[in-house]
C-alpha cells in the first residue's frame, strides 16, 4: 500500500486557480502528499488511477474526462465533485429538491425544446399536449421573466422576457435546448457564495446586472442575522446535493433570500473576476480540503461524497 498520496487537478483553459491551488498544496509540505496537474496517458477499463484526490474543473465540457473520472472513482479516487451525481444533476431538478427542503426559489416551469431532438419526430411526442397550457404557465411565472437552459452553465442562452410575444420570439431561437421559464426576483441584495467541503462558506456581494468583470464590485452589507441565514441555506443545499465544491447564488427580496442558481460544481475562480481576497480564500480553502480528503483516502474504497438526497433514497429491498 502506497503511503504517497497524489492530488491532481483537471482543468481546461483556466490557469490562475489551478496553478495557485497546486502551489498552495505543495507549500504546506504535508508528509506524503503532493499536488500536480492531472496527466492522462491511457484509460483502461477497471484500472485504478494513481491519484488519491482529483479536483475536476472541466469534465462538464469534455465527455472523455467525465468517463475517465468515473473509472478513477471506481478505483478509489476521491473526485471533487462526484462525477456520477454531476452527470445526473441539473438546475430544474435542483429547484424541485429545494422546494422539498423548504428553500425559497423562483417560480419555475420546464419547457420542451422548440425544435425536435435529433432522430425524433412528431410521433415521439404523443404524450405531450399541443399546444401546452401557455396561459396557465405565463400566469404562474409572470412577466418579466427569465428563460435559461435547464441544465446549462454560466450565462449562456439566458434571456430576459417582457411579455408573451417576447417569449415566443426568443424561444424560437433556442433550437433543441430544453429551457426553463423562471420568475424574475427583483432583489435589493444579491450574493454569490462559495461552499467547499460542505462546511466552508464564503459569502460575496455580487451584482449580476453589471458587466461580467464588474459583478464582484458590489457593496451589500448584510447584518449578522442575514449572514447566518444565508450560510445555513448554502450548507443545507450542498448537504442535500452532496457537492464538495460549489457556488450558490442568493437574491434577497423582501428580506427573503431566494436560491437562484446553485448547480455550479466548477465555479468561477479566476483571479481577475472574483478579486484577490476571494481568490486567495478559495485557493487556500480548496488546498486544505483536498489535503483533508487525501489524508482520509482509503485505497480501493469508495471515496466519493454522496449527498443526503441519494443516501435517503437508497433503501433495502423488502
């Protein structure tokens, strides 16, 4: 049994966070633990990987990496985040789960794609009413509203809609994307919150109405009670979902924090966008947590994090 535990980070175009993370882990000089960029020379079914821990920053965009990480996890690697759950998760389901756990979210409706998916025909949708009950949908959500992909990341294909005509016009642009129509929360404060290890939370003022590079230039000043309230929401969401590394966005309307977006398992950690203080916090906290996971690593065992939802859903068969 090897006493040396390697921590790898799998990443794409980003550089500031991965390199700083590697340096932070190695600077700690923890006995038997080193960090490096993941290197993949071959992926053979059932072969364990040589990393105790892998931080995943890119597999959402590279299916080959997602399959590699699942194989590594089966061999005992602690993948952050769990690649099996990440493959199954999406934003609409997360909203449904939030409601079941008493967490306020915007009113949201799931929409079928505007265009038929490849290799389907009208007959593939014989169970779907045509037209949908658009008046009831619009009455429930209200306008203005937002339309966004049900499983998308970042701010891609996000539309603000002012009325039904605006919806029909913009929905026609979405092709085969499955979209959500979501109530606009007119907020007085907005926060983006890192959560690492299901226990470390950093609440950051955030202004999504600003240009991307200025969104962290906000100065909301929550009191202690509000901070505690938001921290509990963030911890609860990540406990249920089982994410080790995630961000939760909270919009405050009439004193109530609404969870707007909380499926961000490869959240922005670029120094130029999040700012130096937030960058330093996420680098150092992620390094400490990765080392913690490496020290707890059990060779050949399941070292993944499984959220409360999945744990409670698995019951012995009678």
